[in-house]
C-alpha cells in the first residue's frame, strides 16, 4: 500500500478528491480530533489534517502500517490519501508517540 500527500487544500481539488474518497477533517490541538476515524473497506480514504497549534510534537504524523510520515505546517490543511484498505485498525501518531489516533476500517 502507498500513501500520498497532495499540495495545500483548495476548493477545486477538494471537490474532486471527495468524489473519489471518504474525507475526514482531523484537527490537531493537543490531540487528534477525532482520534478515531471510521472508513469502509475497499474504499479510498482522505484524511485532512489541520494543525491548530505550534507544539513541536505535532509537526509530523506517522503512519507505521504504510511506512510513511507527513509534515503538518501550522494552520494549513494537509491531505493524506490512503488507498482502499482491508478491514482492521491502522494507527497513526506524532513522531514522539504522544498524540495517537486510529483509522478503523470495516
């Protein structure tokens, strides 16, 4: 499986991406809000991270199951595309392991 990130969020590209993948906004503010994201097996997923803080801990999100990491600049929407996944739970966290979240696919 591969993980792709796109350029900054804009309305036009957001509309196209939504048609192809389920989209969930995850706010980063001392934790991931929501911390658990649900998705349907066999469908691609689009996670949009919005970092609303400047703590060093939250500057990067890791997806160990996918072998990827994504930088999260403060105040910017960062899109993380995940391919259609098999049912299961896929964890994500900050580089320090303090902030934790999960993608639950069923």
